[in-house]
């Protein structure tokens, strides 16, 4: 066991060096790309009836008039020292704005994850138990159809059914944020289900394949012949082996869920990071956008790292060596 | 047997879990709807949808509807307009021009207070207008006063003197415009959300970026008895589909009646409310470039448009036919003696004389429907070959000398309602910042200057006729329709809004109530 995990700290250290480098490149790209997108933040803020001079002054007052290199250097210096600047759109400190929205996205993402994991694994295991049956085929068709429907459509359909025809859940999820656990859970139900449904089919499919492969293995047959109880076989032999590919996917999905979904948050009016980044992109709020992308990037990369570490614990065959 | 028992146990557990979930959701739903019902029973709150304003909330610089309403519900202007276009006294009770028309004396309401308890004085009015019109002002409202307002001064605590650069008989109308809510003299720009000060009908209770804002009635408002609402709530929707569903589900009280909404909602379940004219969608023709440097080409285009078709297909019938002048139908005086342009294909053929006009109409995304209908109409007329270029707002209004909205051969830009002479100074005057047609005619500028300087009705009528005739004949801008705002409103709302539904001439909820 000790031998097996010997490479893990090295992997951890290596990733901790790689992650800031990746984020640095991302920040440069975002900073540069937002200049390419048409539009001017001053014009966006002051509208079409402001004069060109007013727009220039507005930009200058917010430090948007220097060269791109100069502006990036100023921003980067502030970012690494904890001064993430002020949103040029909202006039609020970027750090507080991002962290507040991130917290909302994390809560929603975790809720979606809690719905997703048992649902997908349960469906996958259920299908594997009935491999080749009509039920299995029906679920396969259903899940593949679901995978092909965009989140936006799923969300609108859920809203029509559960907020309009049977008005038990609200349209606007943002109203309930910060009003208490139950109202917030209720408001997050539809966006969380929409998010979860977006990932469930691939995850269930992968679980199904893993379970079928495991239950066809010799060690599974040996365990059955030995007369081990069903629960013990599933926990010790099937789940542990069948879920290895699923775990790697779960890590990626967790990172994506926690970082916020622009589509779902915008549709349900949920004040998360994804929705904030949509507005920041539209309004060229460069400081919010670049900081937000850094945060979402960091979350995704850290989720991948955690996935790799969990991998080593779940799969005895995985060993990391230098250079992995 | 043990297998059957285990299966039954599992089924029972599953049923229990589903039941618990259902009860839990139902409890949440009941609790929440109970709260909502309770809230509705005890509080009369008008709920409006907005988009994320995406800009700082400062009454002096807010530029779009969503940002303006957040501060506008709290601040109070000197005057506003009612739905018929008449001036409605707010913080000002009287306004008179000097004989030479160069000084306007505005008397302030006695007893009006800001929500911090301090009285509204002439010093506050002076400070507000100086902030709007200062050389370094970033207020979009400044453009309305450029070339008109020279200085503002207090004459005692209750009188303000506006000195003009040139006589301007419609000056009180400018006081109803953007960013003109009165703020205390010691107001620091950029600090409004820290201390949402104003003398308006409501107090800002909470504003959360991306979520919305809640307001309660200002008990110290000068006309508090007329405000029957307990409050107003603004809810942010990032998606039009969600906004529509929210309206259908009763989460908001009003939604703009667009073609999408009309196609989805059973309008008979709601009140259709409308107020006065709110904008024109002008077709700007660059008169310095072919093909529209030729007046006959401009005229042919004007006669080729099916204006009623545009009104039916773009405005859902909620607009009036215009005749290529900038005199809104509720403005006095109305120009007389011009033939009303309607689609006349014989005249088009005569003007084109066998030519084909090939050009591209450049528009911003929000005017896409207008552009598509226009393109379709024109391409059905012999002698027209029209392409459409749809740009994002950011591309269309991009800054720089080559910005599309001020340079493309044909553009469509919407202009909020203004007085006729303002349109002349902003879009018909040689060298004006927004003269997208690159048009120049000293005669219209001189006539407009005379029009602004006189209050004598017969003289104003004659000048209006002459100005309109030049607009109609020279055609740098085709004005096919005067648009009105129209919305669907929940039947629980009672009363009629005093002013425009989109509040561009002032926020006024007097007389609006909620059925208990």
C-alpha cells in the first residue's frame, strides 16, 4: 500500500506548479481576447447618447486607457496581492463579487452533484443487472435522447411543468438565495435537476459498462461461487472495480458543476458565477471576467487533481511516477 | 421467502423515501406559497421584470432602462410628462420664461424633502444640473442641454434660474429627461448605492446585483397620499423565456407586449395597457454616398415602404404611421400641408426610371425584426436589391470614426422621444455628433432656431410647417412610424399609470393599487 502511494506527493507537487502556470496563460489569453471582442466598456455603461469624449473619460477614470501590456501588469500585480480591482460595470470590489457568486454556484453545484451521483450510478447498475432486456434498451434510448437535448430546453420544460402547470417550484431561483435552507433548496431544485440531467446519461452509461465488465470477470464469478452475500460482492468487488472509470468522469463533472453554469444560472435567474461571467463578457468587464475565469479554471484543475488522487486510492493498479 | 421479504422491505423503503421527498417539497411549496399569499394579502407590491443593468447605479450616469429604474424610483424630477405629453409638476410647481426667452424661472415645491429628512432647496437643483452639464460630466443626460443651457443659479431657497444660450421654448420638456432626478447638493458621484438618497415615491430597501431590488413606499414623499402601493419589486431575468414564464406563473405583474409574447400568451387573461409614444426607428440614409446622394433615390425608398405593414409586423399594431418628420402626433403644433407617404409603386417606378438600387441595411440586433421586414418589403418592389447586415449592439455602436451606426450607407437606429428641435440639433445639423446621414442644410437649422425662440402659436405653426417640409423633402431620415409602449399587466393591478409605461419621462405610481 505504501509503495502504491509513493508517487502521489510528487504528483501533487507537480500539479501545484503546473496549475498556476496554466492559469497565468489563461489570464493572458482572456485579457487579450476581450480586447478583440467588439464593443467598448465606456460605451456600454453610458449608452449610445454619450459623446465620444465622455466615453474616453469614463474609460480613463477606470484605468482602461493604457496599453494592454501596462494594464495587464497592473492587474496582475494587484491580483497576486489580493487586490482584484473594482468591477467597471457594478462598481463593486471584484474579489467580493466573485466570491459571493462562487459560493452560490458551489451550493448549486453540490446540490446537483448529490442528485446526479446516486441517480446515474443507480440507473447504470440497474441497466447492467437487466443487460439486453427491453428495460435496458428503453433506458438506453431514453438516456441518449436526454443527452441530445440542450440544458436550456430541459430547463424550460421543467419550468413549464413544475412552475407553470403545477406551480410548486419558483421560476426565479435568485429570490430565495439567503432566505433560509428550505426556501433555498426549493428554489434550487429545478436548476439542480437540470444540471444533473445534463450529465446523467454519460455517467449512467459508463457505470453500466463498468458493472457489466466486472460481473463478467473471473473474480466476480469466484466470489459468487464462494457464496459471498450479494451486498458484500457488490461493495467489495463490483462497485470498487466498476466505478473506476466513473470516478474519473465524476471529478471532471464536479469541477464543471462547482464552477457554475452560464446557461442554467441565466435561465433560472440564479446569481452564480456563470451568470456573472456572461454579463462580464457582454459588458467587457475585464477585471471580473479574467478573475472569474481564473477561479473557475482553478476549480476545474483542482477537481482533476483530486480525481487523480482518489483514483490511486480506488484502483490498486494505478501508480504515479515522475513524469505522469 | 427471505428474498420476497427483502424485496418488500426495499419497496417499502423506496416508497417511504419518495413519500418523504414529496411531503418535503409540498411542505416547502406550501410554506412558500403561504408566505407569498400572506405577503400579497398584507402588502401591495408592484413587481416588475428587469434585465441585469450591467452598469454602476448612479442617478447621474445611468444610461439604460434597467439601471435608470433602480435609481429613478427613489429620485424625483422637477417635472415629468403624463401619457398625453402634458407637463406634470413634481418638485417644481411653476416655470416661466423671460420675455427674451433666455431665462427660465422655476419655482420649487414647498415642503418637499429628501428621504434623509433634509429639505429640497434651490441649491440642490443647481448642484444636480451643474453635475449633469459640467465639462467633465459623464452623464448621458448632458447631450440634451448641450448648446441650450448656459448656467443655473439659485434665487433664494425656492427659486432656480436657468439661463439659456439661445431661446428654447420647449425647455421644461428637457427637465423631464434622463438623469434629471434631483440629488442633494453634497451628493458625491458614485456613492448612491451606499446611501440611496432622493425625494421620490419609494425608498430602496435592498439591491442585489443579478437578483433585483425591493422598495417600500416613502412615507415622507410630498404626495404620499396618492401612492397606494406599499412597495415595488424589481426582479432580474437574464432570459426572456424565463421572464415570460414568470409572468404566466404570476411572479411578475407586467411584461412588454412583443411579438413573441403575443404569440405565446392568451392576452384576454390580462389587461393590455398602453401609454403615449416612446420612440422612432429612423432609417438613416447617408446623403454623401451613392446611391442615396441622389434625392430621387431617397424619395423612391420612402415611397416603397409599406408603413402599415411595418406597424402590423414589427410593432404589433401599436404605432402610428409617420410621415418622415420628427413631430410626434401628441406634439403641438402639428405640421400641416404635407402629403402622407404610403407605398406607391407607380411613383417608385417613375423615380427610379429603370434603375436598380442595391444597398445594405445595417442594424443592431435589437432591431433585427424591423430590418427583416423592411428588407422583405423592399425586395418585393421592382428596382430594389436589399441586403441586411445585423450587428451586435457593441459592434453597431462601436466607438471610433468608422462606427457603423454613423457611417454605413443605410442604418436603422431607434431614438427615444424628444422634442422636434432636439432631433434637428442632434441628427439633422451639419457636423452634429449623431448626424448619421451626413446631412447639411443651414435653412433647417435657422428655422429651428427661430422655432425654439418663439412662443407665439401662429409663428410656431408656420415654422413647424417649414421644418417638416424640409425633413419630408430632403429625406436624410425616413421616419415610418411613431411607436408606443404596450404591455400586458396582471389583472390584480388597478389604476392607470400617469406617464409613459417605460417611465422615460419620470417614474410615477400615483393612482396604482393592487387588488387585495
